[in-house]
C-alpha cells in the first residue's frame, strides 16, 4: 500500500482518500465525512442525502460493546465526520447549516446538514482532509511551540476546549497512566477480543472489509512491518496486545511532545460528545496544515467507561484526577501531538456510495 507522500494510493480500500477531491455537491460532503478517524477504524456512520441536505446517522452494527459501552467513542467519531463535511462544504461550493441531534439524544440521527450554493472557497483545512493521517509512529524530540498549540486548540464556534499537558512531570504522569490503561485493556479478555475483531492482518481482509486496523497503520518501522506482512498467519490476539502495550510504552508516550485533552461540560452527553469530536477533528486538520503528527489515545477513557459499566471504582479515573484536577470530570478524549519522524499511513475506507442508505 502507498500513501499520499509516495504517489498513488494502492488498494480499493484506499481509493476514497483520492476520490474526495473530485466528489462534488452533497455526495462530496459524504466523501469528505468518511475520511474522519474512528475508534479501531470502525467507521460507525451511515448517511442519507437529498438535493440540499445530508443526514448523518450512527450505525448500530458498528460498535464495540466492551471497549465503548456507552458509545462515547462512536459519537466522537461521528462528530469528526460532521466536522469534515462542514469544513469541506465551501470547497464544494456550498454553505452548510448544522443541526445536531434534531430528533433528540436517543435517536440514531446525529445531525442534519442543510446547504445552499455559494462560490467555491478553498481553505487550508479543507485541503487537509485527504492528507490527514493518524500517526502512531515515533515523534521527534522537538517541542511544539506554545503559540502553535494555542492555534491548534482554537475552538472557534464549537462548545468544547483543549487542555494541553506539556509540563514534564504532568506529561510523564499521563504517559504512565496511558501505558497502565493499555495494559489493563489488554488484560481484560472481553475488551481484548472486542478490539482484535477489527484487526485486518492481510491485504485480502482489508479489501474485503475496507475498515479496521492494519499493519500499515501501526507506525512500525519499515523492516518490522515488512516482516509482519510475510507471516500474517502467525499473528495472534496476545501478540497484537503485547505489541500495542510495548509501542505505547516505548514509542507513543516516550516521544509525545504534548498531550491534548478535549474538555466538554458533560462527557456523557451526546451533544457534548459530538461537539468534542468536531473540535478534535478540527485540531487534527489544523495539525495537518502545520505538518504536525497527531494520534488519538483512547485507553484511559475506555477503562473508565469499562469500570463504570461494571459498577466498580476506577483507579484510572482517580489517577486522571490527580493529573488534571477538576478538569478530569470534563475530559472527553486524549491525544498526543509532535513532529513526526516518518509520515503516517492511510487507513482503508468504505466508499461513499457504500455508506449512503438512500437518496431522496
């Protein structure tokens, strides 16, 4: 498989990254929306379109029952998809008006986006949509300047904010918590099975599903990645879990220049989850325009939700509160940023026509 930095993307599951630029009108918004990140690349969205509107739905078939018991991560991903559509609209000659949860928080309908025609307006964020990557590889030791972090965290009209964790002691404490949370997820048999079901170890599996986690997307060095592809039959859930924990300890947390924590009023509220997802995606697109790398790290909130669903106290939540203080109760999701040592790889996507339920 290739990526944008090396020329044409190869494999049917990667074609949507190239198709977005040429897709116009309402269908162009769908083509942009599907390039949003999602937990384990589950792509938990479906759409309905009309001549001047787009409906964004949650796909109840694409869930992880133990990893995401309250659908927090799924809703964040849907917020990111909505933000992609909104950001792409001017480049498609459209002005969007967004209504979140038009049928209430219990409905699968996440947003209605109505559009009217306008002059085409190309923006850096819109141009970043097909170039954005989740970069799980090592980052260089250079710090990210405070003014860049401030620009990254500019929420604009979105009702969410970003708290940056940059001080060495707090960054180390959060990194250690991320490692311990990853180990806790790996040690939880149900969570481990839940996550591994989305692993696509071969080209055939990628082409068949066009979703999930791939070896190319794990940020591994080229020789390691090549060796893993030679013997995909030897891959196992325990090996994948061990590799993830090792990467979290030795690469992800060791090379993070800073962590961002998206804060909302109520992390359990659907509207706040959508707003936080929109902001997280805006941060990621802005980082792309700056050539910064970004990597969502969900294990802390996954373990907090898992403990809550099991009705037990959460040591992970207690440790997060020690790091963030009162902001811990507003923490929706965590990510790391930094200057990449190597480019991130594109992950597979279902084509836009595969996720449109019907056209009116």
